C-alpha cells in the first residue's frame, strides 16, 4: 500500500545572502507516514517542522532528497489534489464571509459546481460555524479562524490533511473541539499530520510521532510505545482502603511483582476547565469520550510522581 | 492520481478575488476621487476664446489625470495586491491547493487589469461627459457659427485613448508583476517599477541613439535596451486627439498589437521568475 507521505533523505538549505553561507533547516530527513493515522510532527521552534511541511506541499524545493504524496512527487501540482492544509496562524481574506471563503477554496480545488454549495454548508456545519457562516471573516475570533481554516482545508474532501499548529492561540474548549474533529477525520479514513506544541493534545490524538531538533529527526515511532512504561501496570479500584496496602503488597510479592505506589487518581486541570467552562455540546461529547482515557493517564502520572519522590 | 491540468476557470477565480480585494482598498477610492476632482476642476481654468481652446484644455487636463493616476494605480495596486498575498500568507494557503503558479500570476494580472479598466473607463466617461456638456454649452451660447461643421470633439477617439491607456497600464502592471515576483519588499517593487516607467517613457531616446551609432557593441546594447523596455511614447496619442486630429485605424491597431505582445512577454517572465520562488 502506498504511504500517504514518503520523504527520503530530505535536506533543505536556505542561502543567508553572505557568499556561500547557508542555513540548513532540514538535514537528511527520511519519513514514511502510513495512510489513515494521526501523525504528530513535533519539535521546538526552528526545528524544521514548517520547512518540512512546505516541502511536502511543494511550496519549497528540496536542496537534496525526494518527497512524495500518495506516490506522486511533491513538485507536481497533482500531488496536492488530495491534500488539505491549515497553515499556522491562518489569515484569510477579511472581506469575504466564512461561506464565501470556503466556497472560494472549493472552486480553486474544482469541487463539482452542482455539489459545491452543499459541500460548503456541510464542512461549515461540521466545524461548528453554521451560525457565523455569513459573517465576514474579519470579525472572527482566533478560534473561529482556525475552524474556518479547517473547513477550507476539508472542502474538497482530501485524503491527507496537514494541520500546522491548529490550536495555537485557541482556548482549551476550542482546542478540545479541534482535537475531536481530528479524531473524526481519522474515523473517516483520512491521514492527518499534526504540528503542535501542545504535547498533551498530541498525546491524546496521535498514533505516531516524529520529533525534529535542529533539522534532524531524533525520534520516531508509535506514540504508545514511546510513552508507556512497559514494566509497569496501573489498576484503578473503586472503594479502595489504605489498610489493604500491606496485604496487596504481600500478594503481589508472592507473584514476583512489586507494589510501587497507591495513589488517588486526579483529574487534569484541562479536564476540570473543560467540565466547568465547556460551552458547546461538542466539548461535552469530547469530555465523555476522554473520561476513561484521562482516568487511566492520571493514575499512571500519579504513580510516576510517586516514583520520582522515592528516587529523590 | 489523476493529473491536474491548466485551468482558465481557476485563473478567473483568482482574478475576480483580486479585483474584489482591489476595489475594497482605500487607495483605489482615494485615487478615483483625486483623479475625478482634477478632471472636474479643469473647467475652473477654462478659456472662452471660440470655445476650442477650452475644450482642448479640458481634454489635455483629463488625459494628464488619467495617465498620472492610472500609472500610479497600476504600479502601487499590483505591488500591494501581490505582496499582501505573500505577507499575509494567503499565498501559502492558495498555492498549497492544486493550482499552478502560472494560474496564480495570470489571475493576479487579470484582476489588476480589470481594476485598471474600471478606473480608465470611469475617467474616460467622466471626461467625455464633461467635454460634451461644455461643448454643448459653447455651441448653444457662445458661438454657434464655430460649430457649423458639427461637434469638434471626436468622442470615439477619446474612448480609443482610454483603451490605449488601459493597455499601457496593463503593460505597467505586467512589469510590476515581474519585479514583485523576485523582490522581497513592496517598497522595492514600487520604486523599481517607477524607475522602469521612467525608462519606458525615455526609451525613444535610446532608439534614436541606436539609429545613429556606428560602434556595433554599443549599438547592440542600446538596441537591447530599446527592445526590452516598451516605448511608452507610442501610447501618447492625447495630443493628436486634443488637436482634433483623428487617429488612423492602422495606428490604433498597431499600438494595441504592440501592447499585447509586451503584456504576454512580461506575464511569461513573471511566471518564469515566480515558478521557483520559495514562499
């Protein structure tokens, strides 16, 4: 099966304008991103994430190496037929309404004329901007801009969606809504590449991640493999009493296991915030979806803290 | 994956959007008001000697306003509309779609050219109305005998003048597009384009010099200079019209053909330069 994105030995240099001096933004990057997954492209500022995305989109030509989308070289316009892109801090034509803007991009992507209006309504409703669809983009808040940006990226129903900092400057509720939309995109069979500094969000929704630093790939793999502590397990118990500790430790010791810690699970601040401020049905949906996952993660993090305390 | 082919429909979409963006800019409205003010104020300075000098004065004044403000609009609007796409990063969103860079450039050019057509059309109509009104007043009140042979102003030629100027502005738009396609700032594009405008107006001097030169390398250099930059003096048919001379059809057709060649060449150069630009 063809990979959604295939990058081989990609190097990108930018001339600095002083003789032959060059800035190497990306160095010998090789990546295979399989179809139908959420892939997190992470790294500090200036690590080469945006340059990599621009090379994927054909906006920059690689100095060396190759890059292809679904088997088509990025340099070809055809490679972008099945790609939706939400740029970082998107700025759109302020004088157009949300509907007109998405329609404009739909026409650029040559969505069939007979289906265009229905499709535009569909994606606008899907990103939760139905009420604001006929307002000028210039009046939109940051979160609304991100959502209309997502709508324009999806209007032609692409197989690959590239999101560069989709939650930058967005409040936790908006951020949760965008996470929920990304997961729905995955359910629809799409491949999503997510660049984000919100590692909590990446952890929640990504299947695989790659970490870049100073233009080089320093880590890549399944998120679960990278973050889970393989030799530890957490068990969440209802109505547990502290006096069980010794008995439980003995029981485990008899089975060559060791009780590391017993802690009360905690809700994350993110979750508490969403629960109290949650403005939309979407956020509430997201909360219930994440409740079980959050409990597990909180228990694990509690144990982690205990371990640190012990080691210190 | 099916191939994406060059699409005039996408050019049309970009052009319409560029035009919409342009007419919403305060700069366009400002120039229209100033140009209208200057054309309309021409009658403040009118001369009553047999009517003819007054009409010539109004025509000269109007033509001057069209040329001056049209040139400013062609350069500034092109550079601004191009760089607003780059600086606001809307170009990234558009070019990340299945669209050829040539379609983007042609769309931008056509959008600005449409803006220039609207500007020139508006100015030409206002000038014609003003001339018609003054000519009628002079015919009726001042000296009816001077108009025995009919109206003095050739209104058809005034519209031909408008078309010729629009084509000149479109060449200027193409030149600015070439400059903007490789330059990094709006200001640099505007300044360089104004310098080229000046060269194009003085280009006839190089052409004359080339004819008189004997040293071959210098002759070739001057010839190149006169070939690369269009001769904007060719578009200066306002004097003939103001003097009441009609413009021969062949001359009009030759100017239009000349302009179209330069428009195509500059657009292709802009595409060639923008093709490799890193955004």
